[in-house]
C-alpha cells in the first residue's frame, strides 16, 4: 500500500468519497479526478467502483457501492461494509463536492511532482507533471476571495446599486425565487401558463399589477407536448400577436426525448450546465434573454433524488441561487404532500422570496377552481393575501382566470374576531366581508383543531 503523506490527506479523500455518496453523483467540471489521485489503495478501488457505477447508469450511493464491491470480491480490499457506510460521516452533505475534489487534486499533483523530481523523471514525463501542476494549482479567481470583496460598510452604503424591480407587484421580484405548490390536478400548470402569458402581454395578473412585458422560458418536464400546446392555444387571445406570444419559449420534455436527449434533471451539473448554455445561446444567436424561468415541475425535474432529503436539496439550491445572481427570476412548480404543505424537505423554502399555495375551493370539484394564498413573502406583503381563481371560457372560446374574490380571507382574523365576541356565522360573515359558507369552513377547521367548542350553537373558543 502506498504510504500517504499525512492523515489530512486521508481525510480529504474520505470527504470526496463521502460527498459523492451524499450527492449521489460523480464530480463534474474543470478538475478531472482519477483513481491515481488517491493515496490510499482502498480509496483508489472505491473511486474506480464509483466510476463503474456511473458509467453503467446506476445511482452512486452506499448500498449499491457495497453490492458491487461484494460482487467483485473487493469488499475486504476496501475496508468492509462498516468502512463504506462510514464514508458519509466525513461530511455533512454533498454540497461542497467540487471544493473537496479540487483540494484533493492539488494534493495529488503536489505529490506526483515531488515524486517526479525525487526519482529523476525524464524530460517528457516531467513536462507532463509540471503542466498538470500548473493547471491544478493556478490561482483561480473563483477559488479565492480577494480582499477587495470585503467592502467597508462606509463604501458599501453609498455604492450605486440597481433598484430591484417587480415583475408582478409585489410578489414576483426580479432576481427572485418563487415556489408555487398544490395538490395534483388543482391547476398549477394552468396558473403558470396564464402567468407567463400575462407577463408577455404586460397586463395585470388577476388583481396584481404587471408593470411591463417580460420574457419567460418555460421548462415543462411532465406534460405531453400536445397537452401543453392545447392549453397555451386555449389561453392565447385573437389579438395576441407574434411579438407577444414569442416572449414565451417552451422547452418540452417530450420534444427533448424525441431528439434522443436525456430527460432533464436539475439536481445534476449536466442539466444545470445545459440550461445555462441554452440561455447563453439564446442571448448570443437570437438576442433573446428570459426574465423568468419556470420549472414545471420540481418532482419531474429532480428524478432520482430524495425529496425528503435536505442533502439532495443541497444539489439544487446552489444552481437556483446562481440563476438569481445572474439576474433571472425562477418559478418552481411543485406538488403538495399528504399534509397539505409543500412536499419534501423544508430547506428548499429557506431561500424563497415568495411561496404560493393553491388549494381547491371544494374537494372533488372537477373544474380548475382554487384559492391562491401566500404562505411566505419577503418585503411588501401582497394585498389581498388570498384570492379565489376560476378558469372560465369567454364567448369566443378563449380561456382565462376570473378572480371571484379579492377580499382578505384570513383564518387568524376569524379566530381574533371570535375572541373579541363575534359569535354568530352571520355577524362573522359581515365582519370579514366573506360568505357564510367560507365562515362555516373556518368554523369547521377551528372545531376540528380543538380551538372552538364542539356542538356549540355560537362561536366559542375552548379554554
């Protein structure tokens, strides 16, 4: 076994392997890593096995890695099952995989350079090692924080920074990150299609102001191309010219498949780079840049990942934040879970500017009729905070959303009024400017939650 230089080198190798297993992907980018870059023989074998898994199209995770090691009679050579399962303890998540890879590559090149000099390598071999050393060890701006980036507050406070505009006032900001979520069939795609068309027209979306027309890139990973086409065609008006509708561009998962392009998965660097490259090509060749990028939907675009794993979410968040820093507003379309909240790990909500819940007005309603409610907002809160929207058809056959209620529908206010002595459904409906049916729904919810006295004729809080 090759003797490693120090225990830190071994630990760095474990961090690379652990990060790969947590990220469930192989490292990508400008720093290629190979088995000889590891100093420990068992780490070389493990990395080779991971490469074989990746090349076979299998998920690189600990259980599958263990199975392959056993199949190839290498389980003892790699330290046994306990050693493999313990690799993920070396790091909290796979988010810093590229950093650990670059650090390990630096150590590898330094070691090989020292060995070449010590053993008197010939000219071509020495030139090769020196070339690799220069590539791996060169001073990269993205790898270091220059002192100029630590800006004194006095200077920062007067820096001329661009104003942050709103695309839909006030809940869709530029450089923003918004998530729209709801149960299957509630109308999330209809809502999103209507949103990008309102942005293309530069017209209000329901009660919310759209200051000016905007471009949108819609990445549809789930619906058939024919269904997507049909829905958009039903929403396009007769007076919508090409200038308007061409402000929306569609990337259809089905159309990609027809061209032999693998399904997009934004939790992988390959897809992330494809999307960034596509945007760059649109800007360069067609002078078209999206203001908004819609990902519909998150589950279809992150297949192979665990929605409940914060570590898997870590593979997506840096990409979404990079889109924000590049000036794009991102809208994520997502499913609701059985609890009624957004499905999966909560960490994806941490960076959101706005979180929007769509819930059917009535369970079992076959129509596209839901409440739109803001569950998180940064900055100026929306007014109203909850509205009802129903998909309707005009006499000419064009579809569109009708806002049937624009008043605040707030469960917390309902409970506050009960505490203040408003104790009948009729009085409550008048106080909140809501229908009696809506008040009755709040009454049922509060009673089932144990906040109102069961069976009481009037609205009475429990002790």
